[in-house]
């Protein structure tokens, strides 16, 4: 297996064979993200990808999960991505699912027919970085779509039958009234989109990014632990998707939370309230992100 640059995957893909089909991110303009700044986006030739699959077969024999790296496999030409999926399922008899990140811009560029063909070919779960339901926030962080476009992208993935895992960022709007609007708009978007999973991470500035430099200059204010918990609480209160697998247990979060909604909402809110009252400890600042 050959990899170019740093490789990223969602925490839940730790058991997956990581196959790099693209290098970098097709958008790569988000102000908060430093994941692919060391790479120039390109799609790897099918010949190289097939060679890597053969190397994985020789090394592992068989696998039951594959995650397609880098940032946006859906940006590949649909015919090429279908060929990769076909090769994977032919090569690994025990393969149960192939997962990947999906960007909103590349999703909107695909037809409904293309998305359904990818799902039928075995592309199972797509991780969509929604970040916020707020037009203001999405524009500020240069996500590439407005709230209406993000909602359309997510709805089309859900409609095509994908197991959609949405990711949002607590603290991306800053404190005060912007924080409240961010939580409310994000809950409203998730409710309208209807994914099966939602992960709420908490923003940590990255050196060298546009937003990270704004933090260093004092132009963007980070949330305190208390403010982040209050924003998370408001988001959790307003979520109506049923059922919804909710996680906020990333290393960036002050308080690990995980459960199914609506049945675990009361328990999760109680955990937050205990932390806000000082009855439950939160992750120390120096340990966040580790």
C-alpha cells in the first residue's frame, strides 16, 4: 500500500483498510481546516489504485471494510469510482462495506442516477462535513456552499440510500448570539436532512489556517468550556431526527457524550448540566485534540 502525505480517516474507520483514491481535497478552501494543505488535489490513476488493491490482497488476504481516502472520493469520475468499487468487491470476498468522505460541492455535481449507482455498487457510508446550518458561518469559513446547498447535498445522499454521517463544529461561529444562532440553525438543518448519525466536534484552531491566524490576532474568539457545553446542550435539545446516533466524544470535545436519540436525550442533557454545575469534570484544555 502506498500513501502520499498525511492520511486522515474518521475515528470509526480504525479497523478499515485505507485505500487512497484521491490525493488531497477537491475543495481545500475551508478556513478552519489544515488537513490537506500540504497536498495539491489530484485523482490517482486507476492503474495505481488497482496495484494498491493487489498489494493489500497480498498483505491482508481479505478485509471486510474499506475507507477511501483522501478528502472527497465522490469527486472522482463516477465511472472510475464504480470501477474501484467493483475491483474491491471482486478482490475481497468478505468485504461488507466501502465508506468515504463526501464534500457538498462534489455531491451536488453528481446526478441522482450517479449517486444511486454508487450506492448500489457498494459505497455504503458517506461522512459529510456540514459544520454549520448557518448561511453566515458557511460563508465565513468558505465551505463552498450556502445553507440551502448543504441541505440539498445531504438530502440527496440520504435519498440515494447512503448511511450518512454528518459532522458539525461546536464553536465555529464564536460566542454570544452567534453561538446560539449556530446551534439553532445547525439543529434545523440536521432535522431537515435526516441523517442516521451526527458527530458534534469542538473547534480547535490549527496553525497556518486562515481561521487559526485570526485566533492568533485576536480577531476570532474561541468558546470557553462552559460556552461550548451550552452550545452543545442547545443543539442536543433541538434535534428531532428519530432515530439518530449522536456522538460528541471526539478528542476535541470537553465532555464525552454518546447515545441514541430520542431515548438518551435526557441522560445526555443531565451529563451536560452536571458539568455546567461543576459536579462532573471536563477535559483539560491541554488534553484536547490529543
